[in-house]
C-alpha cells in the first residue's frame, strides 16, 4: 500500500507533505499562543495539526516499505552502515509521530478551551500557550532530527563526503 506511485517510491514524496505540515502546525500553535492572533488562527491550527498526523504516518509507513525494498530492514543488509542510519531515522520518525499526535490533541483541546478563556482563571490561557509553544519547539526539533538522519542515509552514509567547497 505504501510502496510506489507511478513507479516512484512514495516515501520521498510523502516526506515533503510532512515536512511542510509539521512545522506549519507548530508555527500556528505559536501564533495561537499570542492573544492578538488567537482568533483567526483557530481553524487553520486544528486543520493543519490534524492533517499532520496522517502525513507523518504515510511518510513513516512508506519509509518502512522503501527500507524493505532496498534490503535495509531485518531481511537484508541490516548490518551495514546505511541500515544503521535508516534504523535511527525510523526510530526518530516513530517519536515524531507520537509528538504530532500529542500536538494535534493539544491543539484541538486548546481551541475548544479558548472559547471559555474569559470564564476560566487567568492562568489557563497562559498554561495552554506555554504548552503549545513547547510542543511547537519539540515538533521543530524532532523534524530536524528525522530529516537530518534521512538525508545522511541518502547523501553521506559513510561520513566521508565533504560538501564544503574546496575540500
């Protein structure tokens, strides 16, 4: 199911959707934390945060399929340097998936609770805002970690290649 589209592996295509939606969800979460922008960002935050969940899921599952096709899972060259990086990449993607689910739940709850911010103690909007900003930072950090290990697996698995001009 998560193998290919028109002869191309789905993973590099699906990754681009996740790489756009996950940081965008985090950015919208930060904007929601700002009282002045909270009103207009409610709907986009919920849509993007929820949309990021299946995007990361498809990227993660298509990565498993690609890994199997390339023989980098337990059925193939699992002892190679590339396979080790791919395993690290998959583990980081698993954590990102959990974080994205948690952020989506937090975003939905934040928007639901925000309708009653005036009736709640003043600390509630502050706590919600802090949690959204921390969640956004966690999403950004983990997205970079996942992407870095994936790029390393593709472009420099041995660490021998220098991309600095003149080296």
